[in-house]
């Protein structure tokens, strides 16, 4: 395997982490909340598609549509039934929300296992075309789709936040929910939109990434961690920051095991997390506030 | 009115229930396994009680701490000729030391950041157990462990079951006393108003580290117990599932006293392991139940029982 192939693999992992981080970012900007359940939405997106195609003989696009809608629905339920209620009761305390989101994560993980089985299923390709090769580097169709979707998703998110009314509302609500409420902005609707979008995004991301290594009900937790790390490493300074964080993590995930072997990428991730949380907790890109 | 020892009501209730459980178990091997599993879950949940419910910081590295306790038993049994009881001293001490180191590395983190790093630490610990094949036996783990031996007396399996129940009750009682002691009051105040406590001259970071160390040591006792009664330990023995369940157990039972964690452990094991009808979905029911409890009944079972007792008794207890 050539070096270039490794770089491509790192880029693919990076895009995957970056997309998950973007889903985190949308909820964080809109609701000021780290939604760890995002990893499990992605798991549902991938696992539900594979299950419907393999066991129900469904068309792959129809299965994907069902799975992505399911992820978005789960995200909406998370906000409406759990996060909103818990935050209303416990105010600004972080621990109740954290425990609640852990319970949601665990419940979705168990639900996925119960509905779709506890085994790892192979991911399904949305489209089959010949692998694209540049020199001796080969990009599989799934890779091409994931990279393409990354560009589209980030560009759309950036444009949406910058140019649309809802996008600007999102930032207003996230910056100060209280002030936004006083101004009469539709706080609850904006938060729900943020959750729905992040659920959609996570679902699509999960099903696009599933062909790379398969997907099981347990994938959600490690995906949740990777996405969270990517977002923290990238910072919240710009919409593109999660992608930078994701690519950095992707490099760690691919090159550390290449040079040190075994499961060293787990140690690498832990090290990155400790270093960033200790020395640069706000991430690489920070929004500068003009005084 | 005669002055009674604080926490004695909980202890009496706990001991009565424990005695009933032990009578129910009898010589049934499967039920004995259920009880030792419950005791392990309860000890991990009790370990999390001090830092999580008293100090208010959710560390999720408890799979690693229980693993340290388990591997202490495994290593002492297979690699040395020392008395096996020493494992329950070495394991908790090492676990406490690791908890202090991890606590130092994460001392500025809280909430989601702390949860993420400690989860990663748990994963890295599992990976280390697989990688360090020479020491830990790799993914196969350590098996065929020695039996406990106190100067020639080898306790039977049933006696070990009784012993584990006694340990759980003892630790729950001590934690209940600790919760009400001046130290416990300071730690609980620290959760709600860290700046006020710091301003009053208490070193909050040090208190946090002590809380983490106590918790890790208790979880290591549980890990050692499970390893001993299972007869082997592998990197997959103490999974992240266990950690998640341990977070939820105090919520199910009631987070006001440590006994809630024990009650939660009993309910969790009953639902996940001893319910043949819903065997595959027991964990799912548990998870959904936790969400319902979280939203509708944040006081858990013991909280409601206490309210009921107050209603019946007609006065505040």
C-alpha cells in the first residue's frame, strides 16, 4: 500500500469525523449542548440501511431514506422528550443533562441491537461505479461519495448559517437563549431544527461510512467519542473548524497504527484529547470577538 | 428519645433484604452467580457514588478500575505464590493511584469533557490489556485462578457469596455515614457551590482527588470479587456496558443514599440476567426505564419509599 493510499484513508476518516463533528457543532451552536447521542444516530443510519437491504430485500435508496429519517426522528425525540425536559428542570446544571444524554445513548444502542441484531453488518453502497484510480492510488465508490458529501454538507452548512434567517437565528439562540427568548425569537423551534439537522447529517454520515468497516450497534459509542473529539480539537470558531479537527484526528487514526501497530490509535486519541483539553481547550479555531 | 446511630435504618433494611436474598439463593449455583454479579455491580456503582453523586463529577473510567482489581487477583494468583487476600489490598491501592493520576491529568475538566476523556481512558486500558500480552495474557486473559486460603481454611462458594454480600452492605453503610459526616457535607457542598467551598479554605481539587481515589478503590474491590468468583478475567470482563449501568443504578434505586445504588444493582441484574421472558431485551427495557425515571421520577425507588413512609407516619423522619 502506497503512502498516498494511506493519506487518502486518513482523509476519509477525517471527513467522517468532521461530519460527525459538524453534527455536534450544529447542536452546540443552536442549543449550547454536547449531544453525545449523535454517534448513535449515525449508527442507526448505517445499521438500519444494512438491515433493510440484507434482510428485508429493500432497495438501497429506499432503505437509506428510511434509516436517515429514523435518525432524524430519534434526534427530534431526544430534544423534545429528554433534553428540553431535563434542562427545564435542572436549569444550568450540566450533570443532569450529561446523565440524560448518556441514558439516551445507551437506550438507542440497545434499541439498535434489539431491532437489527447484535452482529456487525457490512455497509451498503449507495451507488456502484468503477473505483477511481490516480496512479496506484484507488478510491472506492464509497470513499468518493463520502468525500463528495463532506464538501457539499460543509458548504451547505456554512451558507445556511451565514445567509439564511434560520441560520442566523440559530446563532442568536445559541449565544444567549435567555436574550433570544426575551426578544421573542422562536427558541424552541430553532433548537428543534438544530437537532433535526444534526440527526439527518449524522444518519447520512453513518450510512456513507459503513462500507468502510461495517457497522454494529456498538459502533455508536466510539463514533460519538471521535466526533466529539474532532469538534473540540477543531474548535467552534467557524463552520469549517470541525472539518479541520476531524482531519487531524483522521491522521492520528490512520498513521499512528501504521507506525506503532496494534491498537495504538486508541492511545493516540487519548493523548490528543488530554493534550488539547489541557492546553487548548477551546480548539484550533476560536471565534474572535471584537470589543 | 434514645439517640440512634445515623445510617442505622438503612443498614437494618439492607441487612434484612440481604439475608432474604441469601436464603433465596441457597445452594443454587446459578443464583449464587447472580448474587456475586449483583455484588460486583453494586460495588462499582458504590465506587462511582462518591465522585459522581457527592462531588458531582462523572468519571467513566470505572471499567478500568474494576479491571485493575480483577487483574490484581488474576496476576497475584497466577504469577506469584503470595496469599490471595493481598490482591484485595494491592488492587484497590493501584486503582486509587491510577485514579489520582488520571484525576491530576483531568483536574481542569468537568461535565462532558471529563466524561469523554475518562471513556477514552477506559478504552485505552482495554487496548493495553490486549496489547500487554506478556503481563496480562493478551485477549485470552488470565484463567484457572487459585482459591482463597486463610491459614488452611478454604471458604466454599456459598461462603464467598455471603462474604460478598457482607462487603457490599458494609461499604454501603460506611458510605452512608461518610455522606453525613462533616467531610461528606463539604464534598456535597463542593458539588453545588465550589467557589464558596474554596473560599472557605478547603482545597477543592484535593478533595476531588480523594473522592476519586475512594471510588476507584471500591470499584477495584468489586472487580476482584467478580474475577475470583468467575475464576478468570479477560479484557472484555468489565465492559463499558457495566459503566453505563453503574451510572444508572443510583438513579433507579434513588440517589439520595448509597443504598439506592445497591437496590439499583439488584434491579439491573434481575432485569438483564434473570428475566427469561425478556432475556434479549432486558437491557433495552432497563435503558428505557432509566429514561422514564429520569424524566418522571428523579428520586428513584428509595425516594418514593421514603415519601410514602413519611405520609404513612404523618411526620418528617
